C-alpha cells in the first residue's frame, strides 16, 4: 500500500526519489497505473518490480532510522 513520503518527517529525504507526483511511495502490490507519474515516465513489469523493491528497502531504512530516533528520546 502506498503512503505519503512525508509520513517519515526528517527521515523522508531518501523516499522522495520513489514518490510519484503527489508524493506517494509505492509498496508491495501497488501498480504503477494506480499512481501519478509524469507523461515521460513509462513502466514495464520488470522495471516497476525493481523500482518497488528499491522503494521497499528505502522505506525499511527510513522506518528503522525513525524508530531509533524515537527510542533515543530526541
């Protein structure tokens, strides 16, 4: 399920690369046709799968960093 990259606050900078025109980052089972991309962006199954896999890794890293920050009490 997609989410807005700003959900991660200061830890969202690495997620902006994966955000569509409205700021949503794809997740598992999201299709490119469900999101807003500029007219110059085209996807095939392979490139979309690779993009989503990279977005998931970036999301996990951002979530981990946010979690560590919260636990530190900063």
